[in-house]
C-alpha cells in the first residue's frame, strides 16, 4: 500500500542551507548519518575481531582472507536480491522499506554482540549474521537513494546529493574513530553501540513516515515484477553515461580499495594497533568529507565526465602512494587524498544517475547502481583478501592502485559519452 505523498512546503530559516528547510530531507540526512556511523563502528569491530582471532592460529595472508570473507558474506545476498529490491522500491513506499531495514540492521548488530561475547567465537555464525545484514542493505540502498528527489525541489537536487554524500562522510569520520576506541576496550562494546545507534536511525525512519513529501510517479498499473525489472535493465543499458559512471566506480574501487587491508597495515606494517587502525579508516573520510562539504557549498556543474575520470585516476595514484608508505603520517595523507578523489567521483556519479533516470524507475536503476557500489566495497574486501594471500598485503595494495589507473584509461576509451559529458543540470543529456 502506498502512503499519501504530498508536496512539502519548506520551512523558512535563512540561517540554514536551502535543502535543510525541508523537514523530510533533514530527517533523512540525520538518519543516514546515524546509519553510517553504526555501520562503520560495526565494520571496524568485526574486521578487527576476525583478524585478531584468525592470527591466533593462521598467518597474516590467510587471516586477511578470512576478513575478506566477511565482505563476501554481506555481498552475496545483495547480489542475489538487487533486482528484486529495486523493483520493490519502485512499487512500495520507500519510507516503510527504510524502517524495516533499519530494524533488521539493529537485530544483526545485536547478533554480532552476542557472538562476540562467546568464549569461542564462531566465524561461521558470524558470516551468517553478516549475510542477513547484507539483506538489509540490499533493500535499504535503492529505497534510500531513490527517495531523495521526493524530498527537495528538482533545482536543489545537486546540492541535496552533495549534502547526502556528506552525511556518509560524517559517518565515515566518526564511525572508524569511535570504532577504534570502542574496539580497543571491547569488540562487544563496539557492536552493542552499533545496535543502539541503528535503533536511533530506525526512529528517524519512523519520523520520516509521518512527514509529507512530493508526489511521485507510480509504476504502470498491473505491470509484473519481471516486466518492471526488465524495463529498468533496458533503460540502464541504453544510458551509456549512467552505465559508464557506475561501472567505472565498480571496477576502480573493486581493485583499488584498501579498506580490508587496513587491519594488517595497522598491526603488521605500521604497528599502530586498533586505535591506529581506526585513525587510518578515518583519514580517508576526512579527505572525502572536506571535499564533499566544498561540493555541497559550491557544486561542480561543468566537465562532469572529465572530473569523474580524473578523480578515479587520482584515487588509484593515492592508493599506490599508501601501499609504498611506511610512515603513519604519509599513509594517512595518502588515504585522505584518495578520499578527496573518491568524493568527487561519487558526487558526479550520483548526479548523473539521478538526473538521467525517470522518476518511475529510480528504484530499479538505483538497485543496480547500489549493487555496483556494494560490489566495489564488500566484494572489493574479498578481492583484497584473496590478493593479500597471493601477493602479500603490500603487493595487494600496489596491484589495486595500478588496476584503478588502468581501468580509468580503459573506460575513457570505451565510454566516450561519459568522457564528453559536460553540464550537471536537470536537462543533461547524453
């Protein structure tokens, strides 16, 4: 059942950026900050817990492989359910989906806490809980992405996207930092804190249900699930700019992401312990957050394709510099530069997807985009674990940085429409 969706009148407050004069957007923004803080605290705790347990009986390479398996356990349900989740977001009220997913995430965090309290932690059960967490993200991601245009006027959408991305970066700064401190005290404390924050986010989704938003296009009456899924895939395949943007993000971050390698760098390369691990995770987000704030205040509107390709190339170069660094300060600086580059890439990709996608199929396109992003993150952690086992931790990071640069050059050649895309406006066309 669809809840009534009405035009929202912004509150007049000259002290606030224009997008925060819309109560529904502000609620979404706060809920997303809470969700990302909880997710990053949980990620630090689970990564450190798995790696520390594995190192008691296994070498560095195999321990990193097991950390990567946590990412694979989360990605598998996201891959299997992505198309269904997108169709669900287009068919039902996205706010109800967000509430249900928030409650499931809090239940998974409680499950992680229970497992971490056991004298002998079962990695198998931990992977099962990670799988259910992947289910929550599979359905929550397209609902969260596609509800945004219903919360602000269309001419404010680029700025809303930038502030929405900033909410992610705030979580990425605060989450790893808090996760490192809490994990140093106890992984149980870290996962229990995540559970509490997820419940607070679910409360925000409940408030969002009570707020009016703009009317939106509904899917064609009587259209079957399979037909809706096929329609969304056909649109995505025909939009070469959107396809090029989201696939570039997939392969560049899939190869170049070093998140799963950070526990090994903190423990065995830089020797800075769990708090240092949290600082490494936060360094990336500091760079990304500063850049995203700049984009929110002054969005880029020209040379969109070149900005995106250039930022991904810089991401790969910064990854290479991190891989070769043996000083904590230089390592954190390299991660901050990678975060700056990533924020520009994310800003461009999200704007292109939103502006070139019809309202009635935003959920389906967002599900594929979210699948690609998740593949670059969760599956990227698995790739890092496998590469670390074959090449060693440092070799895996070098391989990833070189791979990102090579993918950028290849995508510039095979997606000329992306390379030549200029303006980021509602009237943008390929």
